[in-house]
């Protein structure tokens, strides 16, 4: 397995849960579909094309994220109902001062080099949610051989499946600052594939993912990849 790492940040980020409407909750970290779209913007592919590209080339993602705060933004908008224009509001959650580390991996080293070139010179603006949530790249590592290892402790990342019955807390409360926010793992059923018809797209497949905040230890270790000095679980 070959891989490279992209590090960056955004002043704000918002990863809307697909089914949320007037109250738009954000996921703690970008899901696979958001990372796929980010890659598409970097290499100049539409969302439909980059979804196929990811599947054909066997592209995998690892993600580690953190933020310094959260906020809610009130939006006012007009909607049309029965030929009448009505005013309404919605609330959208945002993460602030969001730092993100992405691992992009594949068995095809040549394809990864092409993707890396895209992140070094993106075809389109890179965003983490809305068009205003610009993603500032700090560094892009070389493509390297990723070392496969086993790991049972995870923090600030995303795991495949529902792990809520398979973990115990790995927090040392005696040495944890009182200002530290303890965040239990959250499980979301999220889209992983779509069917496309013109400009319309519909969810064709969903999978469960566990979003891990505070440190946890799994009963059974999972296979992960060590890329340079960082360990990633690949999705």
C-alpha cells in the first residue's frame, strides 16, 4: 500500500448530516463522500466522476481532525410553497479553527502521484463544507510505502462500522485538564454511493461509521497504516 498525507486547516468547517434540514447538525470530521469531493476538486473531476474514480482505483482515506470551538449560524431564506414565497430560517452548526490531516492511499503508486500533484496545484478551490469554508493546505508529503500494523487506541478519527459496544475509555481523568471536553464516540449511518441521473443524484448505499473524539481503546485491535510518523485507519 502506498500513501501520502495532506495537512491543512479551515477557519470554519461544516459537514452536514444528510437528513438534517432546518437544523443542520455537523459531523465532527469529514465523511468519505466529503473527502472524495475534496479530491475531485483537487484533480479537476466532477463529483460523479470522482466517485467512479475512487472506486476504480481503490482509493482509501484516513482522517484525523480537531477544532477549537463550535458555533451555530442562523440563516434566513425564502422558499416557494403553493406558488407563494415564504420566509423561513434554519440553523447550521460549524466547527471553528478546524485542523485536518488526510491520508490518501492506494496500491497504485502512479495514480497517487497524480492525485498528490492535484493537491499541490488544485484545479478548483478546496472547501470543507460550504463554499466559504476554504481549506488551506499547509503541507503535502511525498508518496511513500505505508507500513501495516495493528492498533487498539484511537482518537479524533473515523472508524468503519459501529464500535460502541467494542470499546472502553482511554482517558486518564486524573491528568486531564478541567477544561477538556470529553466526547464519546458517535455512530452515523452515512451515504457511501450514489446513483446519478442528469443533475439528480440519489443515495444507493449507506454504511455505519463511528466518529471517535476522546481517546478510546478497542477490545480487538484493528489494522491500520503507519504513514511517516502518523497512524491512520483507512476507510
